[in-house]
C-alpha cells in the first residue's frame, strides 16, 4: 500500500515502477562478530541468520555428546568434532576474522591443555599401582539427598574433546591464512 508521498512502505518509488530498493537483500546490521570485514556483496543473509541460530545449538549438542559418551554414543572425540563443525560454520559464513573474534583462546593452547589433561588422566593410575588408563570413580553425596557419580573417563573425554577442538580450530586458522595469502597474489 502506497503512502501519500508516492513511496511505498519499502521505500521504493511507486510511480517509477521501482517497488523495492536495490539493497533490500543485504543485511543492515551484522549478525556475527566480525562481518564488517566483508563487503556486502560477499555476504549471505540466509547463511548469517542460520549460523547465528544453529551455532549455540550445535555447541550444546557437542557438550551433550561429551557427557553421554561413556554410557551411550558419543564421547570426547565425537563431541569435539561436532564443536569443531560449529566453528567451521562460522568460518564459512564470515571467514577467519569471525573465527578469531569468536575464539578468544589460541587453538594450540586448547590442543596443549587437552593433551596434558589426557596424559595426566592416563598416567595417574600408575601412581596408585594400577595399569595405565585404569578407570576410577568417585561418588559425591549432595546435601539434598542425592548422589553424583564422577568417573576418570569423563576427564579423559574432556581432554580428547579439547584436543580435537583445538586441532580443528588450528586447521581452520591455517586454512584461513592460506586463503588470504592466495587472495593477495591475485
């Protein structure tokens, strides 16, 4: 429906036949952290909105896979890969600048922390006379009449999760550096 000034609601000129403005499909504000680095023609509104909606859900799924891994399908490796895929989605949408803005920790620090945690959990049973990778458990009695069981397998899975996530993030960072170096040569 047109207003009295000769322009429709979308801002186009009704009399001239131009109903929609030329830039009606470009995003007006960034959906992700570092998309200002990309020109508007190289951005996809659909992909940005999808990434914004799916990213936290995929990270929650990866944490669920991490915790369910000992008794059901999943574990540290599967959870780390799924978390890595969430960051791959952000990389595909906005490139390495978005990945750097989303991940404040260096990927090699994640990989190192995961490797250190996995090594400590694997070798700690030896100090108590058990074989390498022996599993231990602890039951905590909470004040509201419930119990929580903890297993060393969970710590091992967390180490593997961090190790895999760090490796995927480092791969994306390296890939991004290669892509940007290739763009500079053209």
